[in-house]
C-alpha cells in the first residue's frame, strides 16, 4: 500500500486550480501571491475590529491586482 499526498491550491479571484506533490500546508505555489487586506473601522485598532480579507492569487490575477495598486501618473 502507498500513500500519495497532493497539495491543491485554488485562486481566490479566478478559481484556477493548481496541484502539486507533497504536503505544503498553507503555502501558495511558486509564483503565486498571498494577499492580506485589512480594513480599520472607526474607533477600532488594527487588532480589535475591522474586516480582513486573505486570498491566494495565481500569477495572472496577482499581476492584475498589482497593476491596480500602481499609482496613476
């Protein structure tokens, strides 16, 4: 009997699926991005409130999000 462990990641923006051999836990695949966005609510510090968004993005979606973050000239 043998066991094959596969780590599966899904892009949180477009749904692209990536499978790789081995157990990598919560680490995104090579060239993928991990994004954390934190909102601060009035009267609340960073740890006590607000909304948090955590996402894993495929390379294509990561580039699109990065482009939106660039300053417009």
